[in-house]
C-alpha cells in the first residue's frame, strides 16, 4: 500500500474546526505510546486529569515525514500539523471508511468519529 502511494499520504479526513489531515492521533496521556524504549510524544502536553489532545499531520510525504518523526521523538511542535490541547470534544469526518484503533484494539473502519473527555469520571486513590 505504501508503494502504491509513493510514500505520500494526502488529506483524507476533516478534523472539524481545524482542517484537512492525513491522520489524527488523539490522546489524554503522555507519552502517546512507545517504540521499544523511545517514548512517542504525539501529545506532550496531555494530562490524564484534563481533556483530550491531538496531533493531525496535514499530509505525509518523504519531505514532511522526517520533521514529523523528530517532533514525535522530542515532543516539539510538528510543522505541517494541527494540534489541540485540553479539548472536551473532537470530531473527525473521513472521505471514505478508515481504520479506527483505540488502545491497540481495531475498532473497524469508520467514516466519522467523536472523541469526548469525561472529566472527573473516576477517582484515583494513591
């Protein structure tokens, strides 16, 4: 599939209120994930007790991928990407069905997704 696209991922979805993007990563914690020992910093300001954060690259090309990977590795702002911090709600609309994944689970292909923060939904005792 990546060879068919020649290393390009054009905008295929709309992050409502922000703009067109190639993909979107939504998080309420940091780091977003790990690649072996490397922490992926898609949402470096995300805090569990607050709302949702997201990173949505406008497109991915051989030219824009290295700066995006650097941003993900360092937590620095990514150029060519939309960011949101401490949001209560985020809506995404896709041009065609796209895969949706949450916490490593495949949730199937969707044309729309709504992410909502449920603040103070649980109490944690330490």
